[in-house]
C-alpha cells in the first residue's frame, strides 16, 4: 500500500483571511472591468438636471429643445426657437414621436424624464453610421452629442388634439389667415402633425 505523509495545517495568520477575500474581490472587479471595456460603446445619458415622472415610451410624443454637436464641438443641428407656446395647450420645444429619431436618440429619450436636462452621447452605429443625410455637416461614422431638454411628454392622440386646438385658436385671432374679424380670407390650414 501507498503510505500518505501527513502534513499538519498551520493556523492562518491573523488578518490573512481578510486579505485573501480582498484579493478575490479585486480579481473579480478587474475581470468585470475588462468585460465591460470590451463591450461595444452604447448610448450614454448624463443628467444635468433630473426630471420627474416616468420616462417616455416609443409611441409617445416628446416636446424637446436640443443642440446637436460633433465630437470636435461643431454644432450641426439645433431645435428652432418657437415663439408660440400657449400655456395649457402647446408647451415650448419641438414635438416629435420618440420612435421618429435615429435609434440612439430614441433610446436615450426613453432614459430621460419630463422637465429634465441631459447630455446624450450617441455612437455612430446608433446614429447615421456610414451614411449621414446628404448635404449634412455630419461626416460618416460620426459619434454625436446632444444637449437635450425634455419639456413635455404626451400620447400621440393628445399631441394631435393640442396642435389642432392651437391651430384653431390661431385662426380665430384677428389678422390670422381664415381667422377672426378683419382677417383676410384664406383656406383653413390642416393641423400640423408631429414630425416623424
């Protein structure tokens, strides 16, 4: 038979077990960091001012103010200033369906909350990729950054009703085309639809 030599176990030095667990935790953290670093870059949302309430969904309309910039800081797009917000009817900003943007912008909006301000980082593969809009100052494969203020969120139906109500109010104003007393004649305009 084979003889086994017995080796007595030495007691663990005081504090060594804690160091062992710290070493295991450090190795696990390093492995997690390495795994995270190898993932493709995704949409990132930095909070400037946190909003309130639920985040919008893909089928809702958002009213936003935004400025789009390239990685070098060049501004390529900006929401137009609207001089016609009507308290209780039309909020400030530009209306659009959440799903009506490039995928990364839509994804970022769904991480925001009404009333908040954010910096949205959209990697090229979730923006325009290799084929930006023709005539656009956006180069191929450009990562984009947007400063976004999410003014309001509502259902598509509510947005359409509010836009129609605002259109009707504007037509009834004196001097408006097709509108109130003293207004020159004109054909009534169809209510503008949220941008898609």
